[in-house]
């Protein structure tokens, strides 16, 4: 009976988390007036025209491409540099590694709201606003500390003898890292990749501060355009949210196995 009660509680909890998604999907097929009259009813007419209009208004292919470029480049560079930095820090035998880890931990505690205005002013002086390249640089700088922290915790448990054997065989430090260490980091790399992809894909504040031109906007900024000061088209806004969530949801489902492996592997090694 206790096991059954736990299972029922788990199902109810899952339904609570799924209800907003279900309601968003159902109401995205309604007219705006119908949705305002009743948020929980089924659509009188299933309007696929909402998605056609959103696709056209958002210029979805271009906006999706901007989001993919920003996400793919920033996450790839972040993972590469963070893994290399974590490798160097984890192999430091002096107190420098400890203090570098403390410095990274402190940087993660600083709220973004306290640095966003100086950050935007710096980007403006360097002519990086309204540029995907400028946004990518900002993302790499802001997301690297947490990624290094993840890698360091995993990498500190890898035996040093593996790379020492590679060095004896004639490999330099880069060959030892890319041929010996990096393949062993696949579980934590998959976990860090998914976490960073979700954060970058759903980022709004940084993109809102950096990008104003329509041709460089990401999906989250395009969704925001449906929430005006004097008018709000909720049915179109929900349809745009569904379109923005579909690509990253598919990616998450494809990489779910690797996320679980990374978490479990880190737990065993920790």
C-alpha cells in the first residue's frame, strides 16, 4: 500500500507539471476571444491558422536559425574551454587550483542583475550590440564558471596514471587531453551540454539587452513581441511558445539517456 501511495503521488506530481504545457497546447488552437472566455475548455474549432500566422509573423526559419547559431556556437566553445580549464585546475598541485575554484564559485554567486548594465555599456562601446557574435561572447563568459565547476568535480576523480602513461608514450599535454581525457568526459559533457543548451535557448534577459534588430532576434525575443502594452494576443503567444519549445524538447528527449548517465556517473565518482 505504501508503494502504491508513492506511485500515485508521483503520477499526480507529474500531472501538475504537465498541466501548464497541456493548457498552453490546447489554447494555442483557439481564437483570442474564445480563450479569454474559458481557459480550460476544449476549442470549439481547432485553428491551425494560429500556427501559420505565427510562423509568418515571427519569420520562424530565420529566427530559429539565429537561435541555433547562438546556442550551438556558444555551448560548443563553452564546453571546449571549460573542459580544458577544468583539466588544468584539477591537475594543479599547489594552492592555486584551490583559489581558482573559490574564485569561480564566488563569480557564480554574483546576481546577473548587478552586472547587466555595465555589461551592456561595455558591449555598446565595443560595438557588440545587435550582433550574434557579441551575444555569443557574453554567453561564453557568463556560463563558463558553472561549466568549469561541473567538469572539475568529475575530472578530479580520473586517475592521473592514464595521462602519465600517455606522456611516457610520447604524447604532449594536448594529445593527452584530447585523446585520453576528453573521451572519458562524455557523460559529464552530455550533462553540461544539455544544461547549457536549455539555459541559452530559453535565455531572454541577455538577448533582450543585446539584440534589438529583427534580423538577429532569437526565438524568445520573437515570442515577447506578442505581449504588448495595450493588446495581448494570448492564442498567438501560446502558439509561438509551442514552436519555440519544440526543437529543444526534441533535443532533450534524444539526449535524456546521456543526461542520466552523466548524473549517475558523477554521483558514483563523487
